[in-house]
C-alpha cells in the first residue's frame, strides 16, 4: 500500500531542469543514484603493514596533548560523528534538491565536502583558528584533512616543507556507515614520493598509515536513511513521490522499525516545516495502525519497551501496533491507558493509539 498512485514523470506536470534535476508538481526530482563513483568500501583502519608505530607520549607530547584535548571533549566520539553527519547532509541539501547520495552531487560540490567537515568540527568544538593551519588545539597548530576514501588524505606542501606539522585526519563512508579520525605527524618519512601534481600534494605511505595515532579507529556513522533503503520500490515511493506530504507519509509507512533522521524527513518533504509533515503523517497512518515515535519523552521509553531502536535528538521511528492480550509473548508498552505490542504480519490493521501530545 502506498499513498501516491499518480504517474511520477508524466509530461503534463514534469519539467526538465539544468544539471539533471526535474520539478514535479513543485518538487525537485533528483537524478538517480549511480554505483560508479562511490568511495571504496571500508569499515575502519586496516592492519599494520610495517613496523612503524604512532609516537609515544614521551617522543611527541604535543601530539598526545591534542589527542587528549579532543578525547576530553568527545570521549565517545558522538560529537565528531554528529559534525560529519551535518556536513554531509549540508552538501546534499536535500530540503532543496531531494538528494541523498554522493553520486548525485556535482563535481564542484564533491570538492567542497572537506571544507564543510572542517567548518562543522570547528563549530562543534569551538577550536580556535590556528596560526598557520586550520585549528589551534591544546596550544598546537593542527590542520584538518578529510577523505571519503580511507588513507587518501592529500597533504599540501606547507605541511611538510616548513617543519613537521600535525594533521587531524578524518574519514567517513556513507555506504558502510562508518567513520574514523586520528592524528599524524607529517614529515618526509611518512609521505609517498612527489607525483606530477602542480600543487605538490602527497599522500601517506605505508609507514605514514601505521604512524596514525587513532582518536576513533572506526565508529558507526548515523545512517543516511534513504541511502540504505534496499528495496527500489520503497525508495521510489519516498524519493520520487509527487507531493511532499505523500513522500513523508510513505517514508514512515515503508520503513517501520528503522530510525529516520531529521535530514531524511526534510529531503522527503522538501519543505521548511518538516515537523508538520511528520504530525500530518501520524494522522494519515493512524487508521493503518502505525505510530511515529519522536525523541521527546515519553516516546523513547515507549519505543524501548517495544524493542524498537530508540529515537535520539532529531530522529524518529515508526511501528505498526496491535492491542496486547494476555499470553502474547511480545514486549508491550502502555499508550493512552491500553497495552500495545508490535504487530505481526498476520495481524489485521487496527486504529493506532494517539501518542502523548508532547511527543516529538
């Protein structure tokens, strides 16, 4: 069951725009994602290839001072992961473009991702500007380097031609939903030989890779919801729906039991008031037995009691519910004075309960 049975690309209401984008009844329909041009699959740092090791505290106290300062501000890596997620969502600009996949970006946009990661990290942690490099952390100049492919950081001449410098290397892969960050002291000994690049940028050699002092050696990235929809038919109902409300309603109908972040709602809605679209989706889905839990109390507790992923700030999870009966083995939660459980595929649809008003 879907909430849009109209033709998606009819000649009467579809207009071709420059750069592959199309408008359909006021919505932008992005180009289809491709498999070509995606980053190499990776989930985290690879095994050591040489006898090189990160410097010890005694050998490089400045490097460890930077590492300790970052860990003190972000002991579990959540804030860094948040900054990366925000940077990627900003470059997709789904609210205006409907995009969610790296291969949908323009070439010039792809080169801008690293700048946004640098900006979001400085915004999140309040790093001071460096004297010669991007940041000053623990009184030390640090340059931020981003790569969508692990170990492919491009090191400019100013980092190895005027004394050893410290680089904060950051990587993330949307397709494996993983990220990592570390620190490395840049010197001739950790770099590949110069190539033919006019700008003199070089990459780490094997000893350089093994010399990274990892801050987070591989962590889960908040998933880009639409990127991980495996069923093409479901993706079609959401990303290429004729209307924003239809898209948001289909989003929560088709992806029950999955965490959906705010950026995905905005990409589906393509409207400023994405929260209103969620509220309206609740009304549309209630006759089908589906509720949408948000991050405000008591919604997370209800989701947890049902065994669902718990929505955190700016995230939602939908589920089809059925009244719980004595003897039902499933977990249950109380909503509006009655006990409810997750529906089985064989359960007939029933009107869902109304969630507390203060719910997200």
